[in-house]
C-alpha cells in the first residue's frame, strides 16, 4: 500500500508543471519545454504523454534519431495509440522514408479513424511519393472529417499545382483563402502558381512589400526553400519598398536567401545606382570575391561585420519585387570578378586538354533546401547521362558521403572538392569548361552567369524562376533546361542529355577537324 501511495504521489508531483511546459512548447520555446519534460520524466519514466512530447520536440528540432527513440518508448507503452504511430510516421516522412512513413500513417488511421492528423499526414506522405490519386483520397477524407481546418484543402490545391494545372490551382487557393482569410498557405500557393505561369507582374503584386502579412509570408517562403532560419533581423532604418526616391540616399541590400538567389539578383544593383542610390551590399564571405567589382556597387560588406551607416535597407531577395521586374525588363546577368591570375592557377590544376569536350558536373546542392529530395540526385545517376570520350570535372565544393564511393571509382572525373574555398574559385574553374551540366543549385546560376553553355536538370515541379514548358530561361541566355516528365524520373532526362552530348561532341570534333 505504501508503494502504491508513493507512486501516486510521485505521478501527481511529476505532472504539476506539465501544462506550463506544453504552453511553452506551443509558443516555440522548445528548449524550455524540453527541460521540464525531462524533469517530469525523471520522476515518472513511463509517462506516455511526456515521452511523446519529447519526441515531438526532437522532431521540430530535426533530431530524427532522438525523436524516434522517444516515440518508440511511448509506443512500447501503448502500441494501440494511433497518434504515436502518426508521430513516428511523420519522422520517417521527414527522413525521406516515404514507404515506411505511409505504412505507419496507414496504421495510425486504422487505430484513430476519427483523427484528422493521421489522414492529413498520410496525404502528405503519398504526395511526397508523387502518388497523386492516393494523396487526393487521403486529403479529401481529412477535409470531410474536419471541414473547419484549411490544411487538407490546401493539400488538394497543392496537388493541382504540382500537376501543372495552374488555373485550377489558383482557383482552389482562392477558394481556401475565402473560407480561411487568416491562413497564409493560400497566398503562398497562389504566388507560386502565378509565378510559374510567367506572369511576374501579377506575382509582384501578390508579394507587395507594403503589406506586413505578405512580407512575413514571403520570408517564410524563402526560408522553407533555402533551408535557412526565417528572416528576423531588425533594422532601425526604414525598408525601401520601391517608391521612395533613392537619389542621394544610401541603400543597404542584405542577402537573406540562398547563393543562387544572390547570384541571380545582384544584376539589379546597377538599376539602383542609376536612380542615384549609393548601394551597400552585405553577403556571406564565399560571395565577397566574385562581387568585388560589381557595377553600381559602392561598398561590399561581409555578413556578420559591422554595418556602415545607411538610410534605407532591403533584402536583396525582395529587390525584383521592389523594382517590379517582369520578363520584359530582366537585365543581363551580372558581371562577376574572376581575376586572370586566379583563372591561370585553376588552369594549371586541371588535367591537360586532350582535344575533347570538357564538361563540369554538379549533381546536388544544399541538403537543407526544402526541395533537395527532388532537385538533387546521386552522382551515379547523373553519370548515366554522360557518354564516353568526355573530360569530366566536378564543380562541387563538397561531395556528399553517399557519392564518395562513386567518385572514388571514377578516376576520369577530376574533383576539386575541399579545394574550392569560395565562389571565386568555383567561377575560375567554371570558366575553363566547354559546358556545365548541373542540377538546380548555385552552380547553375554561377555558370549561366559566367557564360559557358549551362544545361540545367529540373524536377517536374521546378523553382518558379524556371517557369514551365520551355527549355530556355529569361534570366539566363546561356541556359538550356532539361525537365522531368510527370513521372518525376531522372532517367529519361539523362537519356536526352546523353543524346545531346553525343551530338555536341560530334559537332565540336567536326569543327576542330575543319580548323
């Protein structure tokens, strides 16, 4: 009796801070909530709800192994609880194990048939596998189960978007916005659909910088794409939104999104200088050397250094909106700095020319990017598109561990991973290529800016800048786009690349013979 009483008292004592910890958790104060959860668990190590909550904190922090450990302990206590199966399914989905995620989420739906979350997450897992009919069925069931929530309706609209049914997607996002005016998801989805359609003027209007909710949504959109933390720096000076005269004023541009976005948007700096602005540009250190002589730029600052005095500020990534850039007004790519001495050093590091095409390769980008699973591919997959008789050069500064064995097995592929210290080194290397073949990453932007023909391999659902149903780009005259079909497979894309490379090698060989 004494032992049972003690266990009862210990459980009460353990639980008294739980509601407060959950409140902190909901406010995003994950470290605070986790500390309290751990204290509770120390007193009640079989506390099912706390084990689940610790798993969710770890999932939100993207600590997937830790999340699975906590959630498996919870499931061992209550194997018939549908929500713990749901949470484990979410972890597997985050890890890209979509079949395993679907199995767990299907089990969660069976155990908790009246719960919205398992059905909605099942739709997401199926959508990630590009199973459109299956995803549609799960989202529709979730929407019927709880019509007061917008998430499943947004999922259905996204399926239309990802199927390239742009007009239908725009209508669907508008309908969700009408029913749920406080939700940001409809704005996000409609903006992507309109931008993909090529109507940049309309997309600019949707992203008005003088609307606080729109600005917040745009920052969240860039953060989800780039894998970076949301923009949140405060500036004492006002934001320039495209209307205030710039003559005689100093404008600070701060790069907040990915390197590719920076390379694409710095071409707009001369337009500001022509309006009379003194332009300061803040960028991460890998971009300092290539931008050292950017036309129209008064001062270049490393991110993290003290900022010079300025009158106005703007995120570089918002500059196309502030200037209302459309396809008709896109300037040529920027002029980047690649010194002759640096270019000569990289020429000396390359293997001697053998009278063959020299092709630079990039198969993957930032692994934290929100769309990395679709836009990157294994090196072994990319090499399927490269015929024999071509000199290959790896352009990536880092090689993923999953690609190292492939690289080691291909001594004909000259890699400089670990020796490319910044984008100036990469730019100098790129300028020695006859052609660059790359996925959609910063190297695609860099190569297409520098001028060598650049073949960019795109997933079926590309970044909006690449639009749809065309093999050229208004942003980069040097680019040729190779797109996935609606089967989302790389193999047909690489077969087309292979055929084009064979034809190019024959053409180049004929020209050399004629010379």
